[in-house]
C-alpha cells in the first residue's frame, strides 16, 4: 500500500506501529496506515480506548468487570447486560451449539480441576469429575429478547479466546473508522485481524522445532479478514479439557484458522484443538468464509477444503513477511 501511493506520485501515507503490554491480558501489536501522522495517532488512541473499555466489560482477571460481577451474583433473576457482553454470550451460545459442546464456557471449571490434579499429582475423584461433566452439558445461561440474561451455571465459566477475538475485532473496526485511515492490523497472542485493502503474509512456524532459522510450515495471506494460530500447549500450562468427556484433550501440535472475523477464527481454533481432525475440519468446511490447517503429531498436514493450496515453502525456503501490501 505504501508503495502504491508513491507510484501514483501522491504524498506517502504514514505508517504507525505500536506494541502495548497489559492489554488483552498480554501483548498487543497495532499497525495503522493513514494519510497523516495525526490521523494514525487518533486511530491508535481510539483503538486503545476501545480495548480498555471492553476490558472493563469482558476482563477475566478484573474482579470488577461486568462479566466477573455477573458471575458472582447469587440470584437467578434476569439481569440487564451491556450490548458487548450480550454479543459475546450470544457468540458463545452459537459456537457451543455448532460444535456439539466442544466449545463450552463451563470447560473453565474442568480445566481448574485438572490443573489442581497436576499440582497435587493425584487425578480428580471420579465422582467430582462426573459431577462437573454433567453440569456443563446444558446451557450456562439464557439470553432474553429484552437484553437481560439468566445465569444457570453455578461453577466457574470462561469466555477465553472468544472474548479476545471479539475485542480484537472491535479494536480494528474502531481504528478503521477514524478519518484518513486506510489499513489496520491488530495482533494479540495468536490472533490477527486485518481491515482495509492491504494484506499480511503470515508465516506458520514448524511446530516440531524451536529453531528460528527452521523452514516454515506454510505461508498464508490475510486480506480483510482474520487468522488464529493455536500451537501445542507449553509444558506446565493449564490443560485444554474436552467439556464433553471431562478429560484433557490431545491438541494437535499446530492449528491455523482463517475466517472473516477474529472471534470466529479463535472459536474454530479452540474447537479444532478439542475435536478429532475429521470432525473439526467438517465444521470448518461448513462455515462460510473459513479455512483451516491442522498438523497432527505424526507431522501430517490436514487442510480444510478452502485452505490455500499454494502455501508450501518452495524448496524449503525460509523467511517472514509482515507488511501491508
């Protein structure tokens, strides 16, 4: 995009890059291309304000967030919720039903149980495990047409990557609406959102080696859409639990999803880490605008039907590109 402006003989746009800690409970990277520096900085300001606002709504670690306050309430009476929290709860309902329960907010309680088991070296008591599995089979809440919700679950719940994806989508949308903005990229963890005519070429690292100069596994171009990557869990991290069985899942070493929005990409990446390869890719294939690549422990690549076919490194070539173009 920058090169195109120069070729036309116009004034080159300004490209802003920024990295921020403690947003989205981790690191956030933001790139904005705008007509002027002031316009890019205004878009940056708008995006960061939006993330801070959403953190007060959806923050899992903030005891004062709307989400955490709602979970603490003792009453099962209908409670008015903000539009943002309602939107994320509706997304959670959508993916819980589409995945057959493979993505369920109640998996938070099961994850905590298995994390405690790892710390103590003792597996969960069968009765306790079965109790939690039974508790997460139903809907954790009911959303009403008047904007209220009724909370049914009485154990821990988590919105996890789904909330992060929603926040990344919102930040990118807000920044892109600022005056003079031509292109926006937001990264948070394994999530990426691109808005505007430019694109990003993402290098997918080989999950079987930690060498920086190792040949990459695939390269995909993200244009006006989103990507989510889900590497294998690091040693000592909280286990990913299949809420339908209550047992830790055996996630694939590498999962990459392309989708129109980051929330969908994050949801599908989590589901692919829980379901078997065939079932997970069937769900991706039935989701418009989405594609995925799963790498199994034997090193085999399993692409969905819509996954770009020309993503292999030619002759084992290496490199990384992350520029609007």
